[in-house]
C-alpha cells in the first residue's frame, strides 16, 4: 500500500517531472525496496520500447503534396467562417442542459436523503459532501472558479505540498479527485471530518 | 512565390504569421501548416494507426483551424491550440468509427497474451514481439489515458504542455500516465521480465 505513492513517483520521474525533494525520497525508498526497483526497471523498458514505436516518416514530396491539397481546399474557406460551434449562443444550450441535469440530480439526492434508510446509513461520505458543494455552485462558472482557487490554496497550505498545481477545474474535470496526491486527499478528508463534527 | 519570399516566410515569427492568417493571408497560413504538419500527422497517426484516415484528419484539422483562426485569442501558443484541435478530431474519429467497441473485445485478447507469450522466448523475437504488443496495448488504453501517453511519452511533451492541450490539470495528466503505465506493464509483464 505504501509503495503506491512511490510507483506514482517512478512514473513521474520517467517524464522528468519529479521535484528534487521527492526524487531524494524515491531514491532512498528504491535502495531498500526490491519490488519498486523491479517496477522501475519494467517501466524503463516499456518507455524505451515506446520510444522505438513506429513513427511515420515520409519524403518531402509527400508533404508538398499534402500542402498543395490543403491549399486547394483552403481557397474556398474564409478565416472565421468556422464550423466550430464554440460561441456563447451554442454554449448556452450546454449550460441550460447542465443546469437541468444538476437540478434533477439535486432533487434525487434530496428525495433519497429523506428516506428512513438514509438516516441509518448516514455515515461520512466524501461524495455527499461534494454534492452539497456542487449544489451551491450550480451552473455559476465564477463560483466554480472561486471554489477551485480556494480549494487549491487550502490544499497547498494544509499538505505543505511544494508542487505547483495548475488550476484544476473542479467542476469540469472528472479526474479532479483522482489527480490529488495522497497528502492532499488526507488533508481534505481531515478537514471535512472536522467540519462535520463541528 | 519567389525563392526570396520563401526564405523570408520561414524567418517570420509565429505570432506574425498567425496575425496575417487571421487577416486571411493564405501564404502565412501555409507557412504555419509547414511548421506543424509532420508533428500533427504523427500525433493523429498514433490514434488511428492508418495513413488514409490520418491524412484526412490532418487536412481537416488544418482546415478547421483556418476557419476558426479569427477566434484564436493567443491565450495559449498556436502549437497548443492546433494540437488540441487535432487531438479532439482524433478522439471524435475513434468514437464515431466505433473502434472503442472493437478495442473492448481486444482487451480480452490482451488479457490472454499476458498469460502466454505467443512465440519462442528468444531475446530478439521477444523484443520484436514486445514492440508489437506494446502498440496494441497502447491502442487499447482508455482514451483519456491514451491521450496523455501519446502526448507525453510519444510526442515528448511536458505534463504542463499536455495539460494545456487536453484542458486538464498537470496532476491529472500525471495520474493518467501512472495508470496508463500500470495497465501497460501488467498486460505486457511476460515480455518485461520480473
């Protein structure tokens, strides 16, 4: 179980993304853990093999032809005449849909919480706590942003993590929780439990 | 265009080319295409594994980018922006062509090979087979993991660059890579030794 953290660090180190403090910790762990050393070796081999994977290579003639074909098609296109529907008008539908979904999900949560079993099983649930936050945020992107910033700041302070965290999008990113380190998750759990007790 | 003009175009900074392209300058856009076409092609190929589809998708990527270029606000580099279009196009293509369903069946096949290597255990053939199996195993990764693996391991991007292309946090990229590697090493364990 303790090695999971080091396996993650081994992965980061292969991408040269592990900071100096963690690199030192990893090195001292590897010196005494044969399983992790073997894991690191296997990942290294995997990495080497991946870099050898076939990469298409074409003669310059191919690329000239590619550009010629593209130029022919570009003649008929005006910049800005986009078929990308990224404007606010079309986004509006997405936001409206999201708002309806959130409303339905909230109603379901409220209905389920009223059932007799809900009280019996009312143990600490991380997801339930987040539901409340989601409910508050609704479809307000500014509020979501503020929450992200506050959450990341408190995570950094609490865990003492020195890794730069690039503004995770809490609401939009389904992997947000997955992306937190063990220390950050522990800190988050502790704080929520404290909040519930008080 | 004269040779002298061509030489000058290659010296022009990317930001200037983008501005010209935003004003409809096709020559400026052609220079941008020239700078990125091979990298874009390779990235798309790693999703499709097929030259004909890759060629179409790469052309579509550059066409779509040109149509949308006026809305490019330079919050990220042009490179990141066009990569995002290419990755999204590739992912949509895979979803539409239903390849993910085929991959699901393939998952089982991969599970089996993890127990019995197909051929002789001679080092050369094992290494060759590892390459083949690795290609197949990367193809069968869940799309989110596969995208991070392609951009960071195969394209050589940093976690930060990949995060900007995939619009997620660096931490997410890092976790996806950890999980992708975990899956790959478990599927390919007979070829990787103990």
